[in-house]
């Protein structure tokens, strides 16, 4: 495994995005365990994009404006729905002291949906992984699988650390109504901004 791949992966994963925001929100709203569950869901959400890259479906998204826009605007709608839920203090993004009855499965499914409904991820894997597969590789798909596995492990580790850190700050957050209000608004604004960025993205 080349140091360049690991460094690039760490930089990409550590950059703030929808998955990181969702995991942090889960940690603040439900604690450390929920943040790990959310990180796991976000990691699973990468699998369809890896499969798409290997099967050539990502190339279809890149070539077909209709297919790309269909997935893109579904992702935009979902991110806006998450922003609205943040403001309404619903679901896993609720930052307060009350118990959140959402099941772990629901948290995982929401996390998966956040990543699945982002067509740029599939195209990213098409552009990113092949750079680290040599032209004379005997089994390129196996090599891509290995690299994807490392990418997913790093994603889970980094997101879980984000969430656990956020969970450590949870008591301070929930004890201050003003901080709670700004956290809800910040999460809503972040998801809305990411929705806008996705809406403006091109193939």
C-alpha cells in the first residue's frame, strides 16, 4: 500500500462533508455509540459507489446527463429533508437531552442514503482508484477492491473519531439552550449548503 494512497485517502476522508456532519450530529444527539453506528452506515454507503466504479456504472452516470441528474436531485432533496429535520428537532439530528427512540437500523439507513444519493462519489472512485492501480497489474479488480477496502476502513475510523469527540462535548451542548439552537441551525445550514453544492455540480 503506497504512502501516497494512504495520505490522499486521509485528506479526502478528513475533509468535511455530508457523512462527517451526519456522524457528528449523531454523536451530539445520541452519544458515542450512535456516532459509531452512523460512521458504520456512512461507510456502507460507499459500497454501491465502489461497485459502480468496478462495473462501469459510474461511467454511465458520467456520460448520461439524465442518469446523473436523476441521482443528483434525489440527493439534493434528501439533504434538504435532513436540513428541515434539523430545524424541527426531529430524528437523529435532534440535539437535546431527551431520549431519541430512533433505532440503530434507521440511523444506518439514513447514513447509507446520504452517501448513495451522491453521484459524485461514483465518479470520484473512477478518477481516484485507477491512479493507484498499475497498468501491468495482473488482477486490477482485486487491487481496486483492496484499495476500496482501505478507503472504507479509513472512512469508518475518521468518522467514528469525529463522532466520539462530538459525543464527548454532548453534555456541554445539551446544557446550553443557546448552543443547542445554534447547533440546530448550523446543521441545517450545512446540509442546505451541501445540497446547493450538489445541485450546482456538473458531471
